[in-house]
C-alpha cells in the first residue's frame, strides 16, 4: 500500500491556464512576436519553461533564459494568482491527510511560486513538503524534483506515487522509480497518459483518490 502521495501542481491541483498563457503572451510582446492561438500556448503548461522556449521557438539558451526572467516579471506579481482549484481536489487532499497519507507537492514550477500558490488556497497544513524547480535551473526536470522530494520526505519508491496530468509527469515518475496516476481533467489526454505508462488514469479527483488505495 502507498504511504506517500505526491501531487503535480499545474493541471492537477490548479487550473493555471489563464495565468501561464497570459505570461507567455507578455514574453512574446517583449520580443515583438505575434501571439499563437490559445490552444498552441497550452504546451507551456507543465514542462520546464526554459527548455520549452527553446523547443517551441528554436531560441538559444541565452534568449530562453532572458524569456524566463521576463515571464516571471509578470507571473510573480499577477499570473501566479490567475488560477483556480479543480473540483474535488481540496476534498481529496484533506481526505488523504486525514487518512494518514504523507501528502506533498512535486512540480516543475519554481519552488517559491509553488509555496505561494498553496498558501493562497490555504492548503499548506495538509502538505508535508512542497518541492519545485530552482531558479538557477539546476533542478528543473520532474525526475529531479521527485528525487529531491523522496529524499527529503524519507519516502520509499515502492510506497510512493505521483498524481499528474501530462506525459511529463508519468515519464518523470517512471524515471524516478515510482508509480503515477494520470488525471484527464488537466492538460493531458487519456491516450497520452496511457501511452506514457500511467498505472491508472482518472477523470476526476475523486476517481484518482479511489485508485490510490488499489495500486
């Protein structure tokens, strides 16, 4: 039975589409570029920003780095709070905590932003730890964040799992040696999550909770 449940943030606990895409447009305005469609901007939700700027726009590491700084210029003041909790997620987190699970956050978003968002929604009492990427880029991939989280929590891989919404979560969990429950209410699809090797795929937070005690 699992004892530690790690949650992704964007697309799993919060719907951050508005805040993140608004900040991407802010970066594109800075470079004098036209805005892609809203749908085309969704790929920036989940993976590390620096790498995604390079992958999507073909930018150099230096330009991507400057873009991350520009992104955070708006995000840290405004975009951070342009989000909302998904239905049922507060209840799931509270229930897991009440049942004695060790609950923690593991996100590719920078760690101080993760802390501020969790505090904004008054969820911090339920979390044994909040882990994210570092501003210097030394910790950014999901695998790295998960490894730091497991180490600091003193949690075994066999007794831990991640709940996330994209293939980046599933693949990162596999690389870190833990199971992942994929959720379809975020930014990934059932097909994507299954193809990546999710241990289970849930359509709601409540359904994800049901799977936790079965895996």
